[in-house]
C-alpha cells in the first residue's frame, strides 16, 4: 500500500487494539476506517475496502502456544520475580511489533511463549554456579528471529548482562541478523550510528555492542574501545558467526580484556540454526568438532550461563547425534532442561500448505528443460550458454506478479525472486549475467510497447509471451490484460539482479527502508547463502534446481516458506518432480513427528525422553548418514518400528534384481494359495476391509520372514534392510504375534499391464520414478510412498475401521485423507496382525514405461502408535556412511565443503 493508506491503517489499528478483544468483526473495522478517512478526506471506496481487508486479516490472525517439554528439576522463578523487573526493553519491543503490524493476538501469544522460555532458563540473579540448556523448534521462515529477539529483550530486563547470538556461518546471514538485533533490541543502526526500530520509540537505555551490521567481532577493535563488561551499565550484545577464528578471538577478549571477573555476570547464548555447525560430528565422541568445542568453551567462561538453540529442523542433530545415552546427556549442547515446539500463526505459508497431502496452494510448477543449460550435476567451471525456457518463464511471472501487486495498491513493498541452481559461485555468476541480459531484453520490450494498444503491443514476441503467461497463471486474480499492460513498465523498471554468495561480485541483501523507502525489487542468484537463515523479503517466485535428499538441507533451501499476506496466490515455485516428491515426503514426515510431540507431551515425557524418541524415529537414519559422513565408518542406530510403515520406495533397477524380486513375489503368492484362497476387494460382503486386491489372513510368520530375507533390497532403502526388519519381527514373534495378514494390491482399473499369478490377474500400479544413483530408481509419487494409506486398512474389521476414520475426520476437518497411522493404531488396539503389502508396479519415467514385466515392491504396516510411550523393542540399523559418500558425494557434502567457493 502507499504511505497514505498505511497511515490510515496504523491509525485504525491503534483504535482497534484498544478494544482488547480476541477478534474484531469486519463491520467494526470498516467503521473505524471510515471515521478516519472522513476526517482526512480524499479516499476512494476502493481505498477504504483495501485498508479494511488488510486490517481484517491482521486482527483475526491467531497463534497457539505450542508444546513444552521440561526437565524434572525445573523450578519456576519468573512469576515471583516479575514485580521487581522493569520491563523497559520488552515493552519497547512490543510497541515495535504493533508498529510492524503483528496481530494483537499473536503478540499476546508471543509474550506468553517468551515468558515460558525465560522461565525455563535460570533466574539471572540466582547466586552460585548454574547452567541451563534448552531448545526452541520452530518452522522455516516462521518468525524464530523475532521470537529470540523478544527473548533477548526480556533477558536484558531480568538481569542477563552478556548476550551472545551465534548467527550462522556466513557473513550475509550474520549481517542480516545483526541488523534485526539493531532494529529490535539495540535501537541503533550499529554501522550508520543512527536511531532505528525500537530506538525511534524510546532511547532511555542503550545496550552496548561490539559488532555492527557490517562487521563481525574483532578483538583489535574491541581492545581499542577499551571498555570491559564490568564498566557497562547496560547489557552487552554480540552477534557473531560460527567461525573458529571469530570465536577464539571472542573467547580471548572475554578472558583477558575484562579485569572484572566474568563469573559475576550471567550470560545468555542464543544459537540460531542450532542444528548447523554447532553439533559435534567427530567420529571420536570424546573429541568435539571445532565449533562445538568453542561454543562449550564460551559457556564455561561464565559461572552462570543459559544456552538456547533455535532450529526449524525437527530432526535437529542435537537430538540424535550422540551414540549413547550417557553421551547425549553429557557436557554437550543437548537441551536437557527444556524443549519447546512452536506453532506458527495461522497465516503462515509452510510446507503443509504447499507440499503435504492436504495442500491448499497450487503453486508448484515442474521443470524438465534444464539438462542442456543447467544440468543437476556439473563441474565448478560449468558455463551455461543460455538459461532454460522455464527460467525465462519464471522471470516473466515475477514481473507479472509485481504488476498485479501494484494494481492491488501494494506499492511500497519488497518483491523478490530466488534462483538457486548451483552450489558453485562461478556458475552462479554466469547465471546472474544471463538473467540480467534477459531481464534487460524484456524491460526494453515493455518500455517500447506498454503504451500502445494491446493489438499493436502484442506484435512483439516478449509482450505476447507476457500475455500468454498471464492467461496461464493469473486470470483468477480479477484483473485482465488491458489492466496489466499499462502497469508493466512500473513493474519491471526497478528490478535488479544480484548475486548472494561469498564472491567479490556479491551484493548485500539489503532491504532497509533507509536505502529502499519504496521497497526493493530484486532477483537473487545464489547457492548456500540462500539456503539457510537468510530472508528474502516479499519472495514471490522461486526457481529451484538442486539435488539433495537431506531433510535439513531441503527444508532450509525452502526460502519460499513464510508470510505472504495479500499475495500468496501470486507465488510460484519452479522445481523438478523429484524435488517436489522429496518435499512432500518431508512435509508429511514432519507433520507426523509434530503429532507425535503432542502424544509425548500427554505421556509426560522429559527432554531426555523426547531426544530418545526422535533418535529412535526411522527417518533419523538418513540424517545420521549425513552427520557421520566424515567418519568413514559404519554407524549403528537404535530405531523403533512400532506403529511405523516401512516401504521399498527406492528399488534396484538391475535386470537380475528385478527378475529375482518378481520371482520371489510370485513364489509367496503361490505358497499362500496352497494355504487358502484370498478374499477379493470386489466382494462387498467381506467382514473385513479388503482394498483393491487379494487378501490372505493368518499367514505364518515364517513365510513373511523368508520373503523379506530374500528380497533384493537397495542400500538406500534403509528401513527395508532385512536384518533389522527380521530382528523386529522376531521380537513380535516372542510377543505371540506369529500370524500375519498379507494383501497383494491389484487396482480395479485395468491399465493394460498385469501379471497372472496362480490364476489370479494382478493389475500393475502405475508409478512415476526417477533415477537414484547408478543402480536404483526412486518412486516419485506423493510422499515418496509406494502405496496409499488406505491400503493399510486391509484385514481390519469394517465397523471399527469406519469409526476410527470418522473420528479422525471429525478431529481434522481440513484433512483430505486418513493417514496410515490411524490404521496402525487401530491394528494395535484390536490386537490385529501385522500387515505385509505386496505391489507390482508399472514404473514410468517421463510417461514411458521402463520395465514391461513390472517391478515388485512391498511395504509393512506395524501395529502401534508412535510417540505415546518411551521407545522400546528397538532394533539396530547400520548406516553405511562409506556407501552413501561414494554413491552420492554431491548430495551430502553441501555443508561439509564451502558451497560458495
């Protein structure tokens, strides 16, 4: 919106905030807006409706408190001390949040959450030695920085004297974090020496600082200042990189240049992106990696210290890295005192809305034209001659999205596009030049034609392309081409192309209103610098062409998550189908894990129990593969399979393996036919559920074990490794689960591909696949699942199953389908048999069937409910780090090497 409309919005918001209610009806909002505009005059009806709609969105955003796990020795202190604390810094920051248009309800929840975090740290005025460690688990781009700046303000009010923020490993992220601390706590631009943010609201107190928004900590500069911590009346804050030399210099300065005893000063250390670089991944558990060791040295300088790590990765390495329980709880950074899992506000655009099975945003567009110009695997000196047509389309879409935002009166706003196509800065530089050249071409075409009639303008191919893209993507916005064309010059003119990396050609990712009062419009080309922590303001279009299977890497690369109020319908993400399938899988796994958090909370688990549960989660295996890659030795991991589904979503593609697995599947079916005829899914009189296919019940466990043992498994399909699977089945057998249900899936719809087994026609299930290394194929269907969740209902009784499904739908009205966890829980409650699911697949790549005889695959649905108790009946998986490193070095070394080199 224009400054004029923003002023009205702020004035109306001030009146509405004084109402102090949970929600405000549109009529009340519109009344306030009309009252203000009537006084000031010269506002159109459209202006009034734009302001009213914006305020309605703002005042009806809500947020829940999340989930907290506390250690048994937690002793609350904040309520008793509250009356003696002058909340100067927090009150000032809360006023800034209001000014930044945070929802009043969100601010109230924010206040409660930061109180909880502070209360689970220690009272800074408590005498004696103490050390507290905790963790806050949020979502990517969900406001974690705003949360910990709120915590910093309250910590300063309550008596913490030294506050250190560890802000990633790159200068760009450290500088951005420092600027936010400047804005939200210090109140002063630490480089320009002028009041900003909270400093414009009040400057009675001024925190000390030894870092600026362009310069990390330097011992020589700190020595020149000649001031020790004991000489300062207000708290000191330092924002530093996770860098060996920087941390060593800081430790030396704190030790030797502060004549007063550091042990007298309570210290708060905030570790941003705590799952990155802070973790001890050394193969010798007794010898910490450098950054981990330096963080611990920093904490040990102070007799009174609190450490809190922030992460968006539920599988944060802190939870799962140590190899034994004693190591996990030893003198490391494990959050032994508390863990808080945050919920985002309901206007947050996260992975669930974009990638989950219940997604409600159709914004992903697939890439298939990149191999000639930007192959996924390329050397560091690769020089593309051109950019793919899909990237040209994405640039056009970005221009159009800005034009639409201008028509929506979203004028003084930031607009960004992200291009992440290579890990190498030299390639990024080349791409930047090509993108800049193409942008200039479009800009000139628009300047030459935007004033013409549509008929004349569309004789130009660039204008024709823009109109075609508009009609393909944005006709539902309520605007037509005759409205769009006149806005194109204003839309494209301020757009610049920049590099964001560690090269000399890189430019700062600066969105400051000081430098860009009308908002900044940019296309950012980068790699690792765009992949963790950095915020691209007003991110609308993302072009993502990277090859990774790592949860943390993929989620952090997802800069498109965040808040997109007023323009979420304009956002687009360009990626490969393979990447989209991994994001879908990760989204559903993450949602599943957060549901387990709730059950863990109900079960009264401590942070220790929480850590053990996450370590025992099956999906921890792939995270372990990356963490321990540098060790070069196999790593064991104790995993719980209770209440889990395991599937062969990655399959061997060698001819002998394919034939052996087909023969094995045929053999088990023929063996079961000798025992009994199956129930068929078409028989509606069945007492039990029979999804499309053939069901056998009460089959001896020996048949299942023989099948698993002889199935030719891909090494990357870690959960279907036969040794631990058989170990868990042995455990179930000892608990008298000696009979199994087995279903052979055969869709009712005939696709033309089928196999006759024992006189039964088995229709193949069509699955899109992609190459996985040299010897495998990966299923790309939703969630990287071989089957569908409803197939896990096989053999369960109709009545109880329907009741369980209805209960889930009542509790989750927005969910489009019932997850398999519902059936696994019911299977356990009824004492039902485990379920083996057999599949024959018609695997397609780019619409072409790869194997005419089909591909055999399987899944196992184990009874149970994950997360409702401490993990037990664990089985040992061995993570072959050597195999992973040899097979996929480029997938797993992205953070081991300097990506921006």
